[in-house]
C-alpha cells in the first residue's frame, strides 16, 4: 500500500507567502472524491491558494491502517473533509480533533456526516456517533432514490454567480438531514423516496416535508458555527457528476473563500467543471 499526500502546484502560479492553505482530506472511495477533491485543489491553486490533498491508494473505510499525513492539518487555514466510516488510529484522529478544537473553519461534503465508525471498545467510539452532529451539524439518515432538484432558501454571497433559477438539478440523491436550528440554510432539495424509506419513521420526522407520493424536501447546503467557534459549511451536494456542473464547483469555491472571510470570486472569474468520472466508488489497483 502506498500513501498519497499531495501538495499540488499549478504551473505558472507563484504563490504568495501568505497564501491561504486549504487541506483536503479524502477518506472514502464512495462518490470518488479522490478525483473531485484533486480537481478542486487544482482550481484553488489557480486562484493563488496553497492546496494539499491527503489521500490513500487503498480503501480507508473501516480500515485499521487509517490515513497517514494528517499532520498537514497543523498548517491548514481551512480543512475540507470528504469522509465515510473511518476507523483511524488515536494518534491520527488527534490531528483532526486538534484542528477542530482550534476553531478553524471546516467544509464537509456529503458522507462526512457519517465520517467515522469506531469499534465499541475504542476510546474514540463516541466520535463515531457524534462527529456528524458536532462537526457538520447533522447526523446521517437514509437518502432518497433519485436525483435532487435544488432551490434557494436564503440569498447569500456564497451564491454569487451560481445559477439556480428557479431550481437546478443535482445528480445525487437527497440526504435526509437535521440541520441545526441556528444554521443558515442556503439551499434545499426535493427528491423521491421509495415506500421502504417512506415508512421509516425517523426519515419522515427528519425531513422538512414529504407528500403522499413520497416526494421529500430537505436542506442540502448550510453555514453554521460549531461548538469550538469555527465556521462550518456542510454540503450534501457532492456526487461525482455534480462536479461536471461548474455552478456547483463555483458554489464550493465561493464557500472556501467565505469560510476564510475573503471576498468570493467575481462572476467574471472562470470556474471550471471538474471531471470526477461517473463511478460511484474509486477502484484501487491491487
């Protein structure tokens, strides 16, 4: 097995000494974030940021090997997490915990609200249950059975240049969430839930709304402040095909800037679509 901890430099861009440093942590093959996060890192480099991608060449889910290279978070101004069912070693998780408790900002994608699953006899077991709520703002519930139509709930500078009128389709299913009451929800989505999920009492209770046909409505993108005073963005938008839409890429890039109290890119700034493939899971070479 080979660890990949990439510092991506965009040729022709001279980074300023005080350039913001964003660290992307990829901890799942699900939704192929290996490619989407690398694509985002490259675009942030093009915008003058320093970008580090921490990844592995193996499936890190439920893997006691965990993820090496997390010490890069010590120098991060912003952490971007795309995680799912990780079982990190205590000394590895300590880098994430220290970052969170520093009060620095966090952007979490999709599966990160169920980013960890520790054994019951692990000292970190509580984090498996609590990470979603404490870090992203919501625990994980089931998801819908089709694509999601996204619409605006609250106008915000993060939406600058993002075309959603009156709604925009996202390839991914709608995650059932329970956004914090003090969160600012920017976007919500509508999608279909089959009968099995319709009968799930927790799903019905957690959804904002569900009609008799099984069409549910819930939040997909919000800002928040966590218990450590850190600014937070959670986005359940993050399917591989989502990144082929430059509007969603702009949404994420704008969010990174907002989290660091920097002006979002102007509408004239070129933000490119990212080819993150169409496969639901990264395929690793054996």
